[in-house]
């Protein structure tokens, strides 16, 4: 009996070993995933070079000076990403003349918790990389250039703090390959603050593309980001590509202007602008809705086109805005509300612009159009305590007190469902209000919709974004 049991055990052990061997051969990386703690940059580079899917590499807290880039070409998986992290959030500082470069064929790599105090133009997500994430990092570099450059596709940049820049370049610069802008990026819950004014062009806080990329579609989302005290140049977030969704961001106390500079088919909705030059628009077929503007120098600035790209003008042109929808926005106490400014020499103006169901309270004239404005559609706008309708034609506005009240977060909302503010008709493109609540019939004029649904967006404050956000 004893011999029989022993033979059975041998068979079971051999069978189990064979099964484990098959698993290891089928999934070798998963078999050896581990946590590695390192205490120097050479050790960090070696651990990165040898990393397999599921590995967690921790750099002990301290200050590390680079002379060359830390290069990442490792390949994780969706289920088992490779994590390269500081021992504690913000505890490991990378400075010096190098940076961290994610290069092809890197995929599914997470960079977490570092302070990047290194030279600009060194931190990058290069072409050929994919599905990588930079999260809970601090960027405070030096010199001209970008704190972070994104070239590859399918990346996420979230809950980082970009701060204290005093040189040309960007906090984030998005590029691409050839004529194609980087695709399917998700940039969210970042804190951009303190970008000192520069004397030259090229100091946007975030630049999404270049002229040569402008006709390519990114299909990216830029959401829940906060800008404060950014004035590197006249453009803040400069979009130079197509099919970018910009939603639920807050721009506060910035002298630079969010700008759709080149490109088409961008969506801008649910954003909050306070004490800033607001939004400037060039290009075609954009949708601008459910945004909130308060105490801005100008709220919505429709660009006076300098040329028409569709007719063969250079991509660097100030492309005439065509077929732009500006609807269901709330404008409160702005110096200027909706404008199109003169251009020298005489500009092409804008064509087929739809301005409907906006709520404009306080400030100068509701709209001032100083340039060609061909075939516009004005309808259903509510104005109150402005100096006059300005360029809004008779029959396209009503003078009515919307009875706005400040909520606990300091923004004006409707306080009750007033039938006088209801909008007839259906607007399938207008899906949410400034709180991220679904729009349902009857829709109300302006950015706010009376709703009992959960609030998913609000004006942002520093504790809600960046590396310290809860």
C-alpha cells in the first residue's frame, strides 16, 4: 500500500510540474513578474531593460542627476503593465540634462510619482510606443522646450502637476508622424499653473499639434484639467489638429486664450472660463456648447479669417471659421461677450455661423461683429443687463431676467425651471450641460439644465487635480 501511494504521489507531482512548465512556456513574463527596488540610475536602467510584464520597479526616494536619457522600450500587457515608480509620490527627483524617454516598441508602461526637474525637451513618449501612462508626477523643468512631448498613439497623461515654467516651450506638446497627429490620447485631471509671460511666440501651455498636422484627426480627449496663472503667450491651449474633444476643463486667472488655431471638427463643451480672454475660434465645423464664461476680457472670439484653407491657402493661415455652432453657453459679466474683431488688411470674416440659445448677462453689447459675417443664424438668445443686443438681429433675442444664483462652488446656475427659458425643438448635438448632466426635453437656454441627475463636472480647484488630488 505504501509503494502504491508513493507512485501515485510521484505521478501527481510530475503531472503538476508538467502543467506548470506548460504555463510558464505559454506565459513566461507572467511567471517571473516581480517588484524590484533600485537606488541608482544605472540600477534603474538595468531593471527597465530586463523588465517583463507585471514588473514593478521602485526608485528609492532621493535626488538623481541624469546626463543621458533613461530609455524605456519595455513591453507590458493590458492585464500586466510594467510600472516604473518613485518609492513614494514625489519622493524621487530626476534632474540634470537627461530625462525619461519612452521609445518604440514600448507598450503598457506606467510612469508614476516622480518629480521631473530635468532639462526641457527630454521627457517624451516617442513614435511607435503605445498604451503608456504618466500619472501622479510633478514636472518642473528648466530651459527652453517642452516639459513633456507626446508623439505616439493611445497614451494617457493624468493627475500630473506641470508648474513654474519661465522659458519658451510648452508644458505639453503633442506631435505626430508625417502629417498625422498623435491619436487617441487621454489627457485628464492635470494641473497647469504658473507659466510666466515670454517675449516670443511658442510658449503655449499646451499645444495640440502643428499646422502640418491640422487636417488630421486625433480623436483625443482633453478633459478635467485646470489652468491657473498661465500667460506664456497669447495662446493657452492651442489646438492645431482636428477631432479633439475639449470638455470639463477650468481656465482661471490666465492671460492666455484657449484657441482653436488650426483644424476642424473639434468639440468644446462643459468648460469653465473665469478672468481670462476666453475662447478664440478658427477653422470649420466646430461645436461650442454648454460652456461657462464669467468676468472674462472677452468670452467667445470668432476669428476674422485671413485665408480659406479649403480653397488652397497654406495650413499656417488663420483659416476662416465656417459652419461653427455656438449654442447653449452662459456668459456672465464679461467685458466683451461674443465678438468678431476687425482685421488688417480686410479679413474674410466667418461664414455660416450659428449662434443660438445662449444666455448673456452683463457686460457690453451681447455681440459685436466687425467683419464679413455671411449667412449667420441667430436664434433664441436671452440677454439681460447688457448695454444692448449689438449685432444680434431683432427677433433673435429676448430681454429676460434668468434669475441666476451662485451655487456652493461659486458659479451661476438656474435656480428653478422657468418656462420662459425653455427651448422649443430638438438639438441632438447638445448632449450635456455644464454640470455634465444629460440634456433632456425641454432644454433650457444657456449652459445649465435643471436636472436632478448626479453632477459629473464642476468648476475645478487645485485639490481636485494634479499629483496630490484625492
